[in-house]
C-alpha cells in the first residue's frame, strides 16, 4: 500500500507541467519560457502583448481600402471675377451721337450691333464681334469706325471700366494736340507728385498710335504754372507727328 501511495501525484505541491499548446501560443521570454497572458476576455479581441527584444515590429493597420472608398475632395474652383462693371464709349467729332454698350452684352460674349443716333438727325451703327467682347473683358480698348451716313463716319472708342475710374485714368492737366486727329493724354496726380521721366500712350480715339515723353524738368515747369509743349513720336505709316500743349490744373483749395 505504501508503494501505491508513492506512485500517485501529489496535487498542489510544486508547479505543474505547462500545457504545450498554451506555451507555444504566447510570446516567450529571453530564456524560452512562455509569458502568460492575463485576463483575456472570452471571444473578444486579442490583448496587447509586449514583444521581446527579438520580435519583429508590428506593421501599422492598412487603411488603403478606406482611402480608396473616401478620396480627398477636390478644392472648389472659382471662376475668375472681373474688376469691371460698366462700359465706357466715346464718339469722336460728335454732334449728338450716343453709343451705349451694356456690360451684360460684354459678359454674354456674342456679336452685337448698336445704333448710335442719339439726338442727331441721322443714324450710325457700330458692330462688336464675339472676339471684341472677349478682348474688352480682358481690359483691352476697342477702336473702330462707325458706318457712314451723310458722307461721314465717326471714330469710336469702347472699353470696360471699374465702378470708379482709377487714379491713372484721371488727368490733372489739360492737353491740346495740333492737327485733326483725336488724340488724348491723361497725366495723373501721382505723376505730377513724382516728377520723374514718364512716357504716355496718346492714341485716344484716333486710329493710329503716338507717344509722348515728359521729363522731370517738364513736371517741374507744370508745377510752377508754366505751359509745356512736347512732340509726339512719328506715325510709322506716313511719318507725321503732333505737338502737344500741356497746362497743369492746380486743385482748388
């Protein structure tokens, strides 16, 4: 009987042999023993286990599928907004004619013809093409000649403008050109204050361009109340030029 009792295992005395399945499932320490995983919920996600020094780093979760489902939204592209809101039209050698071009017509961008009789007793007409409308909206001046009536026609200047004329469009000087062409020049207050050499395009309503150059000395004379006369560049077709007489209009105090 004593020999039989000695052969039976004694419960609760010393560590029991590890379950080979459990030992292989968990991570091992530096000497190869399995590390226990405590309080793992039944049926739940695997608990976080700190890997040993020889363990490979855990790769980050793959979110590629989510990114493919929800691509980043493209930024909203806004149409460029024009600073213009009105159209300015001038008729050369005028005797009552009025040319009115609606800004909505320029935005529409289609060809349109305009009657410009005004208070005159005879009509004239001007046509602006779709390309002319596009160029106007881009800030370019449009110059043309009206249809003929009673043996004459009129030069016309059309351009888009902001709600209020910018300072560079407002001249503080009076200018008179020799000859019959309808040239114009705008000398703004900023140029009078700067008193440095400046070149101006003086084409105006005329069908051909010229330029004038004002020197610092010219601005000094104008500021003192003296008149200045300058010559334009020559026209490339017939080599004519103009003399321009300029007088400063001092602001009233």
